[in-house]
C-alpha cells in the first residue's frame, strides 16, 4: 500500500503536526515523523480536518 505523509498541518486548528497515512489508515500523528517511502505533502499553514 502507498504511504502519504502530511507535514506541518494544524489538526482542527491545534499545533502543527505530521500525519502518516498508510493505505486507508492513519498510522501515526506527531512531529518529525519519518517519511521513508512516503509521498510527502507540505501542509504548513493549512488546517487538516
């Protein structure tokens, strides 16, 4: 399955976080997540719902 790393988004307006999605599952939420093998989306300043 493909991995997507959304970097620097504000989840519902909170502090900037990274979100790693593996297939159809949110695999991890935090800061400084590893993007190895993932498509990276830079989302600084954006809100993630």
